[in-house]
């Protein structure tokens, strides 16, 4: 299954474990290979080298994903998030906090950030920061589920008329089905 990427990072994370338009469950983070493949697609957005995460990483990332998913669902419904989800996010934020540092690019000094800690802790913190960014965004209530039959992917529409996770995937399926019904 091709994953929907390019949404806010927290949505891309949640979308790694969904029911697919073809009718089955799919968990892109079920294996270390799946996690590595997803991290490769997120390469420009995450600073963690995926090769150094260790064998237990998929389970830990899936656990965080579950907490993000529950907090996001509550935020979409304007309901209080589950306390255990908030506790898990706050714990992940604490394990590898960012700190400012000076970076030198030729003769130019620039402010950057760095993190200490094992790669998995840094990854969890980055994912938790992405979740906090989405959950505290005033547009979090605009997060939608795809209207494609059997698709449960989430997206944040840039345009209010967007109805599908991808116009090339679900959008095309719906248009083809509609055409078929009209011409049957």
C-alpha cells in the first residue's frame, strides 16, 4: 500500500496504521523494515537516522502513534483528550528536548537546534512535537477523513472542497464508480 505522505507529520504518523480502500488493515510500522521505509519517506522532516533505532523501535513508535491518534480524535470532536494520551506525549517530549546551538555556515552564524539522547528517544520527541503542533493548531478541527469507500486516511485540507486523501487514488475511484453508475 502506498502511504499518504505530505500531510502534517503527526497525520502521516497516524495514517501508518489504517484500514485501506482495498478492505484490509495495514500497519506500515508492524516491522522494522516498515518503520525504516516510512522514515525514509519522511527524511526531510525528521533528523533521526533510521538505521540506529534498534529492534524494539516499531512497537514503541506504534504505541506513541496510538496516543496521538486518540488525542487527535478527541481534538477533532472538540472533546477533552484522554489523560493517558497527554501523559504519553509529555513523556516523549521530555526524553530528548531540543536545545539551541550556534551553527557556522562559512562566515555566517546561524541559530540551530540539537538533541541529545539515543536515536529512538530523539525520534519519539520529534514525533511528539509534531503531534503537539497539530493538536494545538486552530485548524485541528478541520482534519478530515477521506470520503473514498473503505478509506480511513486523515488529511488536513488546504482547500475546503477537498474530499479525498488523494485525487489520484480515492478521488479517481469515486469518479470512475460514478461514471460507471451513470453509464450502466
